[in-house]
């Protein structure tokens, strides 16, 4: 059962893939179909295995990620 939920502000995401590289549960990947207004492929959530470690949010240089922790 997931312990958290990742939300990505696609407008702020620059597709650097740093969040993808640090996620221990492989919850994120870069979109292959979406482009944001700046022309970047934003990160997207691909499964609900989030453990709420917040590594992705801490690593994001653009503060585009928030993690909601469940009790």
C-alpha cells in the first residue's frame, strides 16, 4: 500500500530527470507524450508505490514536486 502521493507541477518541470534517478520505487519517469509550455517533457507518476521518502521533491531544482504523506 502506498504511503504517499507525488504531485508534479508540469509547468515548472524542466525534464532534468533528477527526480527519476533518486526514486527508490521507480514511481516517476519523463513523459514520452506530453510537452509543457516551455517545450520540456515533464516528469509523470507511473505507479502508486510511493513510500513518501520525499527524495524526488528534495532533489528537484525547480521545486516542481510535492509529496503528500498518508498516515
